[in-house]
């Protein structure tokens, strides 16, 4: 079952030219239930990988699946709900 309490999901280490970043899927109940992909940069800074208005969600998420994937060398593929 997909969690809806704002806890991070699908944590993944991503190698980039700047170093290793940690990416995760973060439910945001305070933003209307939007799911944002967040990343922790090598220097420790947190950054949203999706701008406001985009929602990395699909029906697979409802069943515990995943709606995003980082691309090698940078970038992100995701489904927008």
C-alpha cells in the first residue's frame, strides 16, 4: 500500500557528474496530495526535482508502484497526474 503521510518513498542513489545524489518520492498532503521527487545534492542541499504544479503520481503508486525514474547523467522521467 502506498503511504500518504508525507514519508519519503523509493529512495535511490543517483550518480551525477557532481557526485552521488539521493533521490526520493515525497508525498505532500499540504500541497493537495502532490507527490514530488526530491533530491539531496552532494553538498547536502535539498532540491525539488519537479517544479510546482507537477505531480509524479499514477495508478501504480496507488498499488505501491513507482512513477518516476532518474536518467543516467541527469534528468528525470515521470508521469504527471
